[in-house]
């Protein structure tokens, strides 16, 4: 079963006072189980974006602590900045990353919003996928009038908050809490220095397209509004620019819903449109972090185009994706630093499955009860499953069996998933056994301590099963 992971990207209305920002960061990052990824302050906007990830309950606890600390330290009555804002924590989106649906993420946004409203007495508005009213889906609509206008806006029956008091909080303002899709910043490299030519491709691609022209004149509708020709890709914003550092032009894209337009589809569309305009795509560049699923889906997509089996290892799928889209053209692509799930695991204890076969055998034979039979059985089963996957992959490429590629590829993919689960169990069995031993070692001199030990043992039992 996949671990559920969500990302939280709160925007705080402070971009200059590092002492305040560090206190908010500390409140978030000290939450057990959360992985703090980034803090990006903006002086002119007087606004800071923080990014952290983890399992849902952990993330909303960390978000609450950050919002609480911001409400204590930031006084909105004194705030000035170029960016539109309405509260100390202006906006706090939750983003499903792995193993969790948007519908489930919405429930966590609602849970967080309810707690912020009730405990901190901050008016909370739900937006994007969490919006309970259509007119509140768009953040800009909620934020219209900004902090200064909310003392009157909140009195309007149409703008009562979803949670919290319908009373203007002069110190903390209001907060928008929502659930939205992951936004991927992605640049495609071209063999040209022309911004104009890059823009032409960008306009072909972006959902908003370009203004329609006839004989060099803009076409207007009956109301005098410019008529637009939509682009090829839904949920994509794009522009062309020249990057002096690299000496090339790029198509800079924001993929605002990667479930509608995935990374690999955006890349291939850019290749096709650039070629149609006499240019070549030489590679591409991911700005920031990318979900593992995006890379795996891309790897499978390009293997399928080659009529090859998609049932290969996670590492191979990532390698195929990197090479197919030229993600390492401008700088090395390190999956451990670019893929969200891998970044989250960088401080995890050393795993048994990362040992060499010799070292794993030596560790098993050492004078300690773990790793034991469970871990060894899982390892042996993983190897046996790998043999089955090997047969499926060999069969998919066998001469004369071209019409069976999809069949064998499907079985190879299933086998890879089983193998990965078994590899996970190699470490999980040892971890669970060690937890049981720790529980047995707890003091049991009082009834309370005995009860605590029993609860720990019970908890470990369920982990093992």
C-alpha cells in the first residue's frame, strides 16, 4: 500500500523580518514526521512561501502550528506589500502528491480550516477544489478588496466565512485554505536564440492560445472583445524567453493540473510544434521538485512509444524519462534531489535493501535477532518474483510475438509492483520486530506503565500485520 503524501505551500504576509520567518519555519519543521523543503521570502511583496510535505495528519498539524505562530507574530494592520493579501497566513493550499485522491485531500483542508476557525478565531474561506460555493473556487475572487476591504466584506451575507467567526480579525485578517493540483514549472529548450520564435510555440501550446488575426488585424467579437484561438494543452500557461546563462531560448510552462496535461504530453507537444516551425527541442528543465508519479508515467509513456515492455524497475523508468526529455541537458538530474518522495526519505535510516548481497548476508548472520526470517523470506520472494518479471520482459520482445507485447508488459508491471512491495517488507519486518523489542523493554513497575507497554505491543502487532 502506498504511503499517502500531501504537500502544503502556505503564503505568509512577511518577507523581510527573518526572525519572524524563522520562528514560523521552526513551528512547522519541529512537527514530528514533516519534511520542510523550502522557504522563499520576497522583500518587495513582503510575502514568504514555505513548502513542506508529509503524511496528511502530520501536514495539517504542521500547517496549523505555522498559522498559529503567524497569527501571534504578524500584525496585518501594519502590513504593506505589492502582492494582494488578506491575512497573516494569506493562503494555505494542500496538494495531493502520492497515494491520495483530491477528494481525500479536500477533507483534510476542511479539517484544517475548521480547527483554524474554531481555535484561532480566524475567518477561513475554502477555495479551489475545497470550495463549498462555486464563486469561492477562484482565490482572486475571495481576496478581492484585500485586507483593507474585509472589515465590510465579511458583513455581507454572501461572504460569511466557511469556518470561524464572521467578525473581522484586525490583527490576523482572513485565511484561504484549499486543495489544488500540483503546479509543475517546466522549461523546454530550443535550438534558437529568438524569443519571438519561442513565443510562437508557447502560444501554440498554452490553453489561452493567442489573439486571432485576419490579414494582420485582430479579430473582435460583437462586444469589441478580442477573439482568441485556444492552444493545444489544457491547464497549461506558457511564454517564450531567452536565457542568457544558457545562450538559448526556452518555452517556459506552468502545468497547473498534471492529471490533465502530464509532463510527457507537454514535452511531446512542444517537440511537435517546434518542429512545425523549423526548430528542434534539445532538452528540457524541471524547476523545483517533481512528483515521482510524473517521472514514472513519463518513463512508461516513452517505453510504450518504443513498443517496449513497461514492466521495468522504478530506477529504469526514471532514467528513460530523463533521457527521453533531456532533463539533464543543462545540469545533472539527481532523482534524490529532484523527486519529492526521494527528498522526503533522505534522512531515513540506512535500509537493508540498499546493502550488497554479501553485506545483507553478514548482517543476517550477526549476533542480533533482526534481520531474521521475515526479512530474509521477503528478500528471497522478491528475487523469485524478479525471475518471473524477467521471463515476461523477455517474452514481450521475442521475435514473432509482437502482438503479445501489451499482454506480457502488463504482467511484467504487476510483477514489478509485487517485487517492490516485497522489498519494502524486507525493512518493514525488521523495523516492526525492533519496535516490539523496544516495547518489551519499557518499564512495567506500575499499572500505568504496564498499560503503556501493552498498548505499544499492540501497536507493533498491527504494524507487523
